[in-house]
């Protein structure tokens, strides 16, 4: 049962987490009520994925719901485990990216039009960064990482201006 839960955790996260609370080993991980407090993600996913991933994206909700910790604590843990690039999205407060000893942050981009649907903003951020890495490689300077994160925030902001979490490019500005 434990092996199956560890295997399914990355793609059935909430189901695996609920099952872990029932089937997790007891002892140090149990509360007086008998429920397990350790998260399957703390037990398995962070330890296994962090050193092998080129980039991990986590959000403030992920940190609280899945790991029972703050986003900054989760960022520090992933970095300590050897994750080369950690992207932490903070909803309306923008995002922070840690890479190769550099930390850059960017606010949510201000684009024209109302925010319609915030679902998919974190995925848009991740997709933009992956596209950057595939097309041009990982940035090698602080300014390069800052620029990549700002572009990701532009794409996330454009995505929030349409319904349905569909990835959007920001409208191109006319050249002067």
C-alpha cells in the first residue's frame, strides 16, 4: 500500500495525501488523535524528485496544503535537497525563482483588462519558463533569470485575463 501511494502521489496528489493519512506508518508521525501528520510529499516526493528535476514549481497553496509549511520553508528545503531551479508562485504577490545561488522575484504583471480567472496562472508561469529553457537554454546571469521570470509573469497575467485557464500570450505592443 505504501509503495502504491508513493507511486501515485505526483499525479493524484490529493487522493494520495488523503490515503496517506489513513495508511501512513504510525509512531513519530502520529498525533494524539492517531492521525498521521507526515505528508506523503514530505516522506517521498521532495526527497525523490528534488535532486533529479531541472526545475520544480511550487505555490503557496501547495506548501500549505501538501507540505504543511510556508512557501519559503519549502523553497529552502527543495534547494537544500539539490533542486537546480525552484520557482515559487505566490498568487497576487508574484513569484520568486532560485537558481544557481541567485534569487530573483517579480510582481504580477500589470496588463490592461480585468482579471477574469486565476486558474492556470501557476501553470502558465511554469510553461513559460520551460519554453525558455527549451528554446534558449537556462539563463546564465542574474539579469537573464530576472528577464525569464518577468516574461513568465506576463504570460501568467495574460492567462488570467481569459476564462478557463487557457495559456495566453500578452498582446504585443505596437512598435513606435
